[in-house]
């Protein structure tokens, strides 16, 4: 499962979805974009940065590959209204055939083939 940035933010701020993010039975992935977004927060203290990096080490990062870049380009052309960061996260999920766990389902709901999960289970599968 690919985890969107908002889910990590909720986890760091409120402990939400701890049962998923701290469960070793789940294979959790995150995009390079998510790492960038988490570490780019204004006023981030060194202790917060260390905590973020420590938490991310428990999971698997997916770097941007040529295939993900091509899928990203296709998404930006097909869905010009989607934010570039969201398009890159969606491209990662699609290319790696991973469902995306997000609270921001409205950012992604129109993307064909993308499986979205939220706090209420499967939120969207458009084929």
C-alpha cells in the first residue's frame, strides 16, 4: 500500500492509523514526493526532522523511475487540474500497482485505474 503525505501528517500529529503504520504485517510504501513534502515543512525543528526520518526508515521509499515519470506526464496531460505532487504520487501508485491510502480522495478520485483507500475502506476504483 502506498501512503499519501496527509496520512503521515495525521500519524505524526495525532497518532492516526498507528495500527497500520506500525504494523509489521503491512508492507508500507511512500513516494519520494511524500518525503520531500514532510521535510519541507516551514519551521521544522531538527528533532521533528529526525523523528520523520526515523519513522520513514521503517517503510519502503519508491524513487522516481523513468516509467513513473512517463505515467506522471500522461496524468498531467489527462488531468490538468491535479496538483503536480498529487499526479506524481498517483503515477507511483499506478505504475507499482499499489492502492493509495489517503484522506484527500477528492484530489485523486477521477484518476482511472487508481484504487483509493481511506478510513472507511475502498473509496474509489475507476477502470
